[in-house]
């Protein structure tokens, strides 16, 4: 297996000198700025948070519309199970542009930068490391990628819910933010996340509560307030309903397990 990776930055006048192709498959994240991507005789706008997936030997080109920064991964002779993940993303064998929400873009970029650090370090088993990291990046994209502006707008709402787990949630407000009717918003949200907005908020609250219980010494009242409960009793009842035991018992189990 062979890999090349780099971050490229260009001004608004930059463009590829005609169509180019290579034997490696390509995964390119637009980190900042906007541009045009051309392949298969078609042209599409790409912007920050877009990931462009390009199979091997496909002629393509990029053209900047503003100062632009790319995170590029080129991989060749990858293991079949890793190639399967890439093929699942492109579906019909052509190129594909997918969108990451702002939070997921930042997470992918952090993973990509860590991959660059690993890639530049001396490794005892470079081939295995490369395969694992490419698989990790592709798994992330499989979990968090969206197609189309409507799906992306719903993912932004998901980000908003995660960032405001302490606040009361009103579906009418979220629907308005997404530019949809309440019914249309509920349907689109369920299609993308597999649950209602309220269920998603509860999952986000539970994940944050468990993280704080296991990784901090916050007292339970402060912790409850951090995830949107003003009363400790309400938080404890809710946590027990979700996890099957009170938060104090859950925390003690974690500490016993890790020690």
C-alpha cells in the first residue's frame, strides 16, 4: 500500500492546468474557501466542508474561486476491505462530492492532521499503519457524510442541538432554521438521524453526562445543570431511566472498571 498526503493552499487565481488523472484513489477535503471541481464533463461548486472522492484514473480538475486550502489523501493498492468502504461512498463508481457539517469538518480535519503527523514519523509497520488510518478516515466519512443541501442543513441542526443541550428544544424553531415546515423537518431529521429531534437531544445529553461522569469530578448538581437539568432529582430519575442505574452508581462502576 502506498499513500501520499498534503495540505495545499492557493490564491483565488489558481487552477489545475487541464484535466489530470492518477492511479491512486483521492480523498480531498476543502478546508477553507471555495472552488470548482470538474469531472465527467460536468462542473460543480465545492466549498469548505465538502469532501471530493475520486476513483483512480478519473480525469478531473480543481479551480479556485477564492483563496482555498485542501487536505489531500492519495492511496494506492489499499486492502480490499478498505477499498470497499471507498466504493460504498461513491456508490456508482463515479466521483462524488459529499458534505460535512461544521463540527464534523473540524473533527475530520483534526484526524487528517494527526494522520499527517503519523505519516511523517518513522514507523515500525508503515503499511499496516497506513491501512488503518485510511480505513479510519473512510469510516468517519461513512458515518458523517451527507449529500445535498437539504441533508446538510439538517446536519447543521444536529450540530446546533449538540451545542445547546442545556436549552429547551422547540421543533418549530429548528424547522424554521432549516427552512422547512415542521412536518417536513421531522421527516428529514428522522431520515438522516433515524430518530426524532427530541430523541437526538436526549442521546446527546446522555453522551455528555456519561463523559462528564467518567472523566471529571464534577458534583452531580453541577453536572446535571451542564446537560440541561436544574433539579438533581429530575436528572437522576432521567439518567436511571436511560441507563438502568443512578448516575452516582454509574460513575462508581466506571471507576471500579478502570482501576
